[in-house]
C-alpha cells in the first residue's frame, strides 16, 4: 500500500529497500496485482482448521482529499478502506471490523 501512494524519491527508496528496484518498470506496476493474487491464495479456506487474519486499514485526516484511484486500489487489492478521522482533536472514535467502537487517544 505504501508503494501505491509513493512517488519521486520516496518511491525510489521503497523500491530499493524491498529490492523491487531490480525488476522492470512494467513488472513494478504489476506488483499490486501480484499481491492481490497472493492474498487470494493466502486467504483461501482450503484448510478449515486454520484461519489467517490481517489488519489493513488507512486512516486519513477528514480535512484532506485523497486520490480516488489510490482509495479504490487499496480497498480492492489490500482490503484497506480509508477511514476519515479528525486528527485535530485528541480523541477519535473508530469502528473495528467487528463493528465494536474503540477509542483512540
């Protein structure tokens, strides 16, 4: 998800850290597709005795505008929907995936 929103020097540094800088630009653009396929395989319920759970969520200040393409891809590929919050106040109330409220300070 970080690569999806990165550009310029930040993107270059991410690509180097994760060793993605050695792959072609076309393949680099397909990284999100590869992660989507990996997620499908990891979360497939072939083995009913185990369950894989991950927590992906984006939190952004509600006063900012976020790129719609970024939001769409991060939700579809990574299961991370943007949760707008007011970071200007000390307390925020978010809803966990099981729909139970949780206070953040």
